[in-house]
């Protein structure tokens, strides 16, 4: 059965109802999404992300002779696809591991209070000693 702990690169067979295909698993490929694995599918000639729980039970080891044949026939195509895959995925950055490099926020300056202006100086004082007398209607009493 599928066991990548023993080998860096594992050549095996994926058996499905649609047919069997030789697949390659490499421990040096970037880690797939949780619960998934990357396998090079020789029929598709590409690295495919599979659901590990579904595909794992359908993966089988090749015998020694089949492994030698698979390596001889597929190694160049596998290495070319692996190099292309690594270039595409090299640009992915795990942002949780990147230190925070953003500049710190500058504190807003506290505005200084405006000068206190004595507004009493601008208002003319009313003189209550005025000779003009007016009644409630605003008419002069002298009239």
C-alpha cells in the first residue's frame, strides 16, 4: 500500500473504476490543502490534488520491475512537470509565517486649544440711563 515514509519519491498505481494509472508522490512538493495530497498523474501528465481519504485506499505499490520501467519511461516527464509545478507554487507565501512589516501608525497630534477670546469686549454695553422712554407698543411716550 501507499507509504511515503520510506521513500522520497514514490511510484505507484492508482486503481479506479475508470482504469489504472501510474502516479508519483514526492515529499518535496509543497504541502497540499488539509486532507489532500498532490500526485503526478501520468495519463494527464500533470500534478493533481486528490482527497487523501478517497484516493489512499486505491493506491498500490508497484513491484520492483514495474518501478524500474516506470522510472525509465516517466522520470523525464515527471521531473519537467515537477519543475513547472514548483515554479508556480513557489510564489505562494504562507502569510502566517511572514513577520509584520507594516509601518506603525502615527498617533494623530492632539490639537492645541484655541486662545480663549474674551467676547465681552466686542459687545457694546447698553446704557439704561437713556432719556428716551417707550411704551409697550414701541411708541414714544412723549408724543
